[in-house]
RNA sequence: GGGCGUGUAGCUCAGCGGUAGAGCGCCGCCCUUACAAGGCGGAUGUCGGCGGUUCGAACCCGUCCACGCCCA
C-alpha cells in the first residue's frame, strides 16, 4: 500500500539486510521510544484539521510504580490511540498522576518518623513543602516505566492533580458547587480511620468478616432491666438510649422509662423505634448516636444526645477508669468490669461479623460524629445515570451497566473533607463572628483579625473527577478543551467505576454540560497463571519490568492484549510471555527471509492477471483480516484481534505463503518478481495491523522493509486492492479454495511420510498425477514442500495417495510399513464411517428435512457425499495394500 | 440476604442453536540454507449434575452443585 510518510534512510539498528537470527528487544526498544518522542509523534495539535480522538490516562498514584494492571490497561489504551493516529485522527493520549493525599502524606510521615519527628513538630507549611520535595525526588517512578512499556502519551501535556492549573480547576468547581448549594457542611457520622486520622468516604471502606465477640449485657435493674447485645462493648460508655420496636410486647412497659446505664452514673431512656428488628437478638438495642450510623439516625428521630467518648486516635475520653485506654483495651476492660457486676448475660466468641477497614491502611474503621464537607450528589448522580440511560454514554461490557446504575441511582452524599495536609485545601474561610465565605480562584481571601481558612483538604478523588477537562485547561476556554472535550474513551478497571468513573460523569456533566467521554471500556483485573488475584501484598505479584527486561515490552504487551476479553480478568504467566516473545521473533525472522529474498513495497501491486493463485490467496486472506481486525477494535475485542493476527501471520503467511514462495524464488523470473512485491505488501500491511499492540518490533522491521520514516505515523490499512481486479476490496474465493487443496494434499502426504517413519528431510522420488485438477499449477511448490524428487528411470511406486482427484505416487525404495499404513487408513476410515452414519441418520429424519433450513440440509448432504467418497477412496487404498 | 458472573482438553481461556477450538503443556521424528525463541506429524474432552424446549443443545429454559466478584 502507499503511504504519505516521507522516504528516508532506514534508521533502525538493523538497516543492514543481514539481520541477526534473533530479535533482541533490549537493543532497540529504549532508543526507538526516545526517537518517537523526540520526533513529536505523540504530541497532539489542537489546531489540526483532523478529527480529534482523545483518551485521558487514569492518573496513577504519584507514589506508585508500574504493576501489571497498569501495563494491561496502558497496552489497550496505547493500542487504541496508536490505531486512531494511523487512521488519521488527531490522537491525544494524555498522561499524568494524582497526588494521592493519604498515601503520599503517609510516605512523608514515615520519613519524618525515622527522624523522630511528626508532621505536627514541623508544622503545616514545612510539611507541605517537604511533601513537594518528596514528590520531586521519589514520586512518579511510574512515568519512566511507562516509557519502557512504549506508552505513546503526549508528554508535553503531562498533568498532576496538584499543579497550578488543576488546583485552580478544583477551586473553581468547589465554588460553583458551593454557590449552587451542592456543597454543604454538616455534622454526621463518618468513617474515621484512627491511624490516618482522617475521614474517608463510604467506598474507601473495605468490609471483611472478622472474628470478634458478641456480648449480651443487662442494663437497668429488676423489672426495669433489658438485655442488649453488642460487638463493640466499649461504645456503651456513649450510650444515650435503649431502643425497642413499638409493637414488641416484651418491652412495652419500659418504653418512656429511664434505666440505669452500668458503669456510669447516667440513666438513659428506652425509646420505641420501628427500625429495631424484634427478631434480632433480644429485640432491644443499645443506642450510641456518636459512634454508629444507625444509632445516629435513631438519635435524631428521638432527639437523643450524642456523646463522643473517643478521641481521633480512638482512645477513650469518657471520664472514669477507662479514660486513656485504646478502644480495644477498653473493650476487654469494660467486659471484665461488667462481668464483675454480673451484667454479662452471654458471650459468643469468636463471633464472625463484617467489619469495616480503611482501604489504605487496613485499620478498623471507627464511625465518628464529626463536622465535614459534603457534596449533595442527588442531582449530579441523576444526570450521570441519565447519560448512560439515554445512550449518550456506552458502557462496555454491557453487563457492567447495572452495577453503574445501582450505584448512581442510590448514591449517598459524598464526604469530601479529609483531615490531611497534603491536598487541595478547602477554600472556605471562617470569620470572627461565625461568618463563612467560600473563596473562588480569583477572589482575595478575607483579611483581618480572626479570619481563618478551613484546615481540611479535599478527597483526592474530588480532583480526579475533574481530570477529563481540568487536564485540558478548564476553567480556561483553551484550544485543547475546544478540540478534545468531550474525550472519546475512558478505559479503566471495573474496580474504580464508583471511585472515579461515576464521579467524572457527575462533574463532567455539571461543569461542562457535556458527558466527559462517549464510551466507558471497563477491564478486569490481572491475575496469575492460575487465576489467582495479583496484588502487591501477594507473593505471586510480578514486576512487569522484569518480564520486559527478559522478553521485551512487545511480549508483555501482546500477552496482555491476547488475554483481554471484554470485562474479564486477565491471567498472565511467564510461559505465556515467552510464547509472545517467540511470536515477535517469528515475525522478525519472516521479515528477515523476505528481505533476503528481495521483498519490496515499491510500486503498485502487479495486475491481478499476473498474480499466482498463492499471491491471490494471501491477498484475499489479508483483506479479510484487515476487515476483521477493524471490527474487533471497534468492539474493544483485543483478545480476538490479537489472536486473529497471530494466526494469520503465523499459520497462513509464515507457514504457507512464505513456504510457497520458496520454489517461486528458486525459479526466478517474472513470477518471482511478482511474489516479491506481494510478500512485501503482505508484510507491510501485517506489520501495520500489529503495530498498535507490538509497536517496537513492528516499527523496527517496517522501517527496514520500506525505508520509510516510522510506522507510528503510517496509515492504517483499510482494504487490500489489486489493479485489474475491479474496484473495492480484493477477494478471491477461488484462489482460497485452490490453495486449500494444496494444503490438503501436502498435509495428507506429510501424514503418510510421518507415519512411515520417513525423516522430514529425506527426499523421496514421486510421480504426481495432477493433470486436470486445480493442483496442476502447483507441482513445483508441492515437490518443494514435500521434498519430492522427480521419478527416475527406476521409479517404482510403492504407495499411491489419492487427494481431490489427483494422486501422489511415492517410491520408498523398499517395503513400506504396511502395518503403519493400515493403521492410519483404518483410523481415517473409522472417522469417515462415523461421519456417514451421523449424516445418514440426520437425512433419514423427516422432521429434520421438513424443519431445518435448506442451507443446513444441503451442508449435511455435502458432508455425506464427502464421507462416502472418502470411504470409497480409503477402502480402495486398504485393498491395494499387501496382506499383513 | 440481594445482584452480576463463571464452571469446555493437564493448565489458561475462546466458542453461545446446526461436524468441539486456540495458546501453553504433552508424545514422536527432525539442527530441511528465515527462525530449535524453529519445522513436521500426533494424542487428549459423558462442554459441572439432573430435567425440559427443539428436527437438532456446549449454546435456550428450569433446577441443583461448586467457585468468583459487587452491594447490603
């Protein structure tokens, strides 16, 4: 095919046609990547006339390093953008990182701890400065690793959620939401991590079944006593009521009374609340409004006091003997104290129940009553849901839609304040007389005595939610924003559909009035070769860099792409990466063969009338693969497109077409000239098709083959067309059938040779009877493939193999292994007889003939005819065999 | 408890109404001048169980069993 890229000297390390016999990724990848970047191939031009195609990278955590999950998603995003770039789109893949509030702050606090200091010791300003230094020094290791993987991202547009522009975006949208009364401050029960010492949102809590204890306690005295059960005994110090169901006869006499709370000098009311489940436990529950979300709700309904009995480290603050104890120490001590008073009625231990843990540090969450900032999500979430319901945004795979709807249609308000120092500080100032002012990016903060800024920062996901437009310059109306928003595809793991995807949808629709992307492609998780989950904490975790070092980035990429069935988890193992490496090497050597035999891409393809059947066959197949791969790309079927290319390249081009050209090249002349051009074409197009997935080896080979600048900026193949074969995509079913016969005959004789114990290289005299069959023009190729010698004077056929009207007679110069041959033929006969029986049965079924569609019946008839012919042929062969 | 999904060759997975497939692994022969990171040939499955629909079921329906994920 032609191309608009400029001709230039071949620049790869293999410009010498004498390529080494093995592909060495390490020798080309690093330099090749830097060349791509230096030449600006990945830099998008907002002023271009080309249609835009944009993907923003799910920003990795600034503290992170590349793991297989990144490698997987990046491979897919890279493939998508590389193809679109080749298709003539102004393709932008925008990179960057998020500031990872808690994780980054933890890193710096650890550093400080090693110096015996805390962040409080050095103060907020110094701490933030130090965190920036940490980021410059240690952060972003993943960016270098992305280069190793070959990510074709636009580094000139790299962004960081804490950089100036994105911080301005955060402040802008905060102010807008605040003014629209979609952000508010309220005292609620939040998920508190006593180790990180911050609030976290609902979805940052991981629930797991833990072994705890269930203790039943008797509150009150005599007639006025009631038994309640709890897994968190220590919270009883903060109880301000006992609740029962209003219809529960057992406790009716107690409702409205006050009973004594043990270990304290307080009495607490018994309240009736319909939310209490009379079937669960004793039907009476203790109520601790300041330390449990359900209890908080009961407290609000009954006007109960909320009594906070722990500090932010989860140390008991309630005055008395337990003050100063950690929550778990206090739990044991309080059980002991109650037991001494005879108030422990029952204990179940271990008691397995679901407990929330901080997703960052695994510490048990302590529900805590505190004053936090919230986003009122209802209108935002509804819009986010509608965008998908209305079809403006498509989720792949579709099964994930339900999960998305379940979430956005029943979303709780989002707690966005974090008690951290590293992050976007909440732009709200409090005045000396209770004033509260939200400061926009262009506003001056209030000056004067007594004004202070809110000390909290925003959830990191708050800034990540702006990513598809903040990275393009919003709130400024930049050319980038005009050109590339909305972006096209958002590709990420299904595990962050709530954390990130839904929130981008909400903020994108709110701030831009336009959904941030039209397609959400969700991937599964990377697993090991036995399907076990891979994570940093598991020993099965593999650093993709070690595999890239050993086998090349292309091998890792191809393996991941081959495993990428939509939405499904991807298992990966070293053996599979090796197999991909072998594939890259195979491509290398096939191209090497082509170059050694003068394959060329120069000039138009020869006229169809000059092409051999093999030429027409492979071009026809090539055209089909082009179509197939394109369709798979549009459906995010990376596994299928990789598989299709693997099999086309290896099974058809390398195993058959290349082998068929050998006899042509040996003979020389015009036919050889033609095949050189066809082979060049087939490799040219195949390398283009493979390039988005395995960019390094393909670009290295393609520049050598074509002498052109780079495959990165080459055109994506659309169709294969051949001069003189009519307009449009070239197809030649006749040639495909003809080569199919060649393959059948060759395979048949190979089986015979193998069964007869002939060594693969051993040459055998043979007489071919091909006249009058489609095989006639292929005698040279058949002799070459089967290593057949022309029959000499002494030729005496010892075995004759009939195939498709033709036959091959071989002179094995001696006795053939009759037993082996009989065994082979008997096996074939068995298969043919089974086929005959199966098809005869079907055709004897009148219901089948009456109801099955005609093409199906015809097909079965053909199968029967074939089976009968096979039986006749094989029987004749068996009969011709000398007796055993 | 609710929802989604998965059980197909030794392993990892495609196929989702008309002859059971791939990769890796396995067995045999071969260093045949592109490639041993290779070539050629071969073996391997009551398609989780049971029932139903259909001319026909790995595929559709019901049910049971096992496993995974999400939510509560």
